[in-house]
C-alpha cells in the first residue's frame, strides 16, 4: 500500500467543495468528505489503476459527486495535487504537478 500525502493547496480545494455542498443541504458536505476518504483508500491500494490525464497526473473520479482526485506517484507515495470539479480544465490545477 502506498502512503498518502496531500499538497497544502488541496485543503483549500476540500474546504471550498465542502462549504458549497453544506450550503446546498446540511450533511451533504460530510457525505462528500466520507466519499473522499473512500477514494483515498482505493488510490493508495491501486494507484496505477487510474489513467494518466495530464503530464504525470492521474485522476480518480469521486463517486456520487462531479469531482476528481488528481494525484501523482512518487516512489511509494501518492501525492494528491488537487481535488476539483471535473468541468475544470487541467490548466486550473496543472501548475501543481
């Protein structure tokens, strides 16, 4: 199993999405966080199962939400570089690679 590391900017991505979902319905932000945790678990077990979509970045789509967990592999680490809406362009987060 790979180690998981989140870049500092990712915490802002998560907070923005969480706040928006909570403003739509109380508890929806919590659901988003739980599903993110499931995504992290799947990524750390089988990171190469996810397609490269930009340079060396890979993406795991988040179940039930239109978001992706964008990450890179470095040795035995999975480094999450962004958690963003799937309609955003790679240029919105590509500089984090």
